[in-house]
C-alpha cells in the first residue's frame, strides 16, 4: 500500500480521492439513515393521530346516539305513560334510528310482544342505567346496535325502558369514510372481539 499511495504524488492523489469517496459514502449513509428515521417517525405520528381522530369520531357517534335515547326517556309524554306519543315525535326528528320500542316494567316489548326481561340492557335499565348493546340481529337478520335508557314517572317510579336500534351499516360507513394514507387499514371490533367492519376495499377481496 505504501508503494502505491505514498511513494509518488499520483499515489497521494489516489489516496486523497479514495478518502473523499469513503467520506462521501459515510456522509450519504448517515444522511439516509436520519432521513429514513425522520420519515418513519413522521408516518408513525401521523398514523397515531389519525387513529385517535377516528376513535373520537366513533366515540362521539356512540355518545350522541345514547344521549338522544336518554333525552327521549325524559320526555314528559314518556314519563306520563304515553310512550308511543313521544316515540312518534322522536322518530320524525331522528331518522338515523331504524326503530324505537318501549319495554314495560314486566320486560315485555310493547311493539313485538317479546319478553326481554332477561336481556342485559333491560336489567341495566331496572337498575337505573343506560345501556349500549353488542351486535344484535333484528327479525330480518339485519345487524344492529341497541341504545337503551330507563323511564321513570314523575314520582321516580320505574316504568320500563326505551330502546332505540341503529343499523350497523351507519357505523360501517363512518369507519369506511375515514382513510389513513394510501394503505392504512382500520378495523372496528365488537365487545366480543369480532370485526364489525373494515375498509370497503378490504371486505371485497
């Protein structure tokens, strides 16, 4: 190596060129590493922010629908034992609900005649709590989510529960409308862990 690089001027020149090439490669590698790291960190931050935003959207969807049912349960017509009057007005102003029913104090659905006394949302209502169900199936096997709230008369005596159902398609559309980058995948799972909905392009595969 000494003969090639150190004994002649051209050798020194070749050594200088080699050092410059090596230095340039090192600088390029360091620059590339930091660029890739910065891009990856930015992508992760963007993804986390997008997921948080979508979570807020979904949380708001549940919270707002539960609030509407709670307001319905507190209408004077409901508290005076005239649920159908209050339900009719409510449905006119809240078309997002597929159906509203009133469960009497015995646990009987006043629309279908079904006994739902053992259902968790009615048990919660008996204890004075609102409820949001996991996925349920309607008579047409349509997937829905139920929002329930207890109804009390003017003296605070339990009269039953009002239950509103919303088609799962509405929540699926909300999730599908939210896009993260070009390839981000979002899945919404039910309480049991089942995937409720995924991006439309993914479900078509």
